């Protein structure tokens, strides 16, 4: 075997130009495919973190009628106790009780429809990291004469509000009576989703619950779970525990995002397959040309008694060495490229307008180290498959005819 490997290595470099061209093609093909994969995974990760991590959470619990009519009167019975019980589960990291309903937010000259979320600031910070999303101001820490409110950057621009501005919220209490309450803007948060920024405001649950007439009101419980892959099973278990509520996981809450991620995963697989297949066809063409040029030499080897199995193995080894040589350099180069881009970020052209769709304007690609090893395995497998036809052509040569070729 050592002798075959040495012969194969020498054969590769007998035509340096051709070998270098195919090796460079492998390197560039892998770098392009891995860059595309890393960017798509970065997009997937960004979408999931921004939508699920900071807006929706893994699981939400509501009163059954709240889904169609997000009003203060549709509250979860014993909501605070349910949230407390759920927070003690081993598979739940945090359970955030909220009071949620629709209303209007108005400044002196402008108004807009909003979704009002009454929260427990400390618990909400653990659930969505809202305290870290602030662009200006502070996080519901002040206890002044006028209650505080957090608004999104897009809403602030829309209604011409700033930190310190006074907002009037109009909403219905639990009896359906219209309530007006005055709030002072304490902070402005920022998210990639402009729609969420423009629609959602946050206040302390204790203050808004007093306004609607139920100090213990809870109309939504948001859960962050330990193992996010188990979201369906956990949601089903909770639904069985509390049959009078409606339990939905993030795929139910954001079906467009769920299907988008599924499509991205499928696209990623096919992109890598196409790239590796293209590289394999390049290898096949290179080795086949090499065999045609060396037909006389191969015929002589067969004529002096070299077994066809060894000739077959030699061709396969040549192909595998080229694939490994180019593949290792390509993967090392790709790893370095992705590491640099992960630190610097990749700006998306026209990314400023993507916020309306929930996309970030800068992506930070990254890949697990296992992914690179998997690519090596797949590349070698395809390289071996690509070598079969040229190797078969080599052992089909007739020694008497091959040695007479010029």
C-alpha cells in the first residue's frame, strides 16, 4: 500500500498545472459553499433569537378567547399561581406573567394603535432580555408621580416621542369601560423588527392591573425552556395540566418563521451537495484526462503483470489524495474566513430596510467545528465515487493496444 501511495503522489505532480488547478477549484468551491452555509445559518440564528428570544419566547399560555380578542377581560384564572408552578419545573428556565391587551398611545399631536404589555421588570429581563435592548433611557426603575413606559424606536419616531415625553394610553378595563392613563416615557428599546417596535409598549404590571381593575390579572404567561428542541412535547404536557387555557409553542405563534427555517435547512443541504458534486465532476474530468494521457504507461504496467486491482486502487488513491489535499486547505481557509467574519460581521446591502421583515442589517456567520469534519467525510466519499469511472476505464485498457499508443 505504501508503494501505491508513493506512486500515486508522484503521478499527481507529473502535471503540476492541472493538479494545482483542480486543487484551487476544490479550495474555492469549499470556501464558497461554506460561506453560503454559514450565512444562511447566521440568518436562521438571528431570526430565531430576535423573534423567539426577545419577542415570543418558546411557549405562551392564554385564556382561550384571548387569541381572537386580546382584551383585558380575558384573563388566565389563577395566572400568578400557574406562572409560579411552571417556573419550578426542571425543564422551564423562567415563566413570565404578563397583562396584555390592545389600546391606543397618543402624544399631544399624534396617536397609534399599540399592544400594551404589563410586565414584572425583573422576570421579563430574564425572559426576553428587554433591559439589554434599551437604546435610550432606563429600564422601568423610576417610581415617580406618573407611571413609566417603554416604547420602541419606531413608535417613538412615528408619534414624535422621546425619553421624558408624556403618553396617554387608552384601553378597556375588565368591565369593558374605556380608560385613559398617563405615562412618562422612561426608555426606548430597539429591535431588528420595526413592526414589533412600532406596535408594542411595556409598563409595570402592577400599575396597569390597578387601572383595569384586577391587581392579580394575568392574560399571558411566556415560558423560556431549557431544551428548545422539546418545545412541542413540553407544550403538550402543559396543555394537559391546564386544559382550561390555550397553550401554543413558537411554531404555532410564528408559522411563517417556522416554515422559513425549514426551507433554509433544506436549501443549505442542497447547496452543499451541489458544490461537492461540482468539485467531484472536476476531479473526475482531471483523473480521466490523466488516464487518457497515461494509457501507454498503464498498458505497460498491465503487460508486465501488475494486477488490475492495484491499478484500480492507484487511480482511487490519486483522486482521494487530491481531494484531501484541496479539501484540508479549503477547510482551513474557510475556518479562518468564517472566524474573521464572525468578529467583523457581514453587512447586508440595503439591510436598513430589512428591519420591516425582521432581518438584521449585519450578520455574524459561524459554524460548529463538527460541520467541517462532516464536509471532509462527504468530500472524500464523493471523490472516491468520482474515481470509480476513471479507474474502471484504466483497468479496461488492453495492454497490447495501449503500449502501441504514442
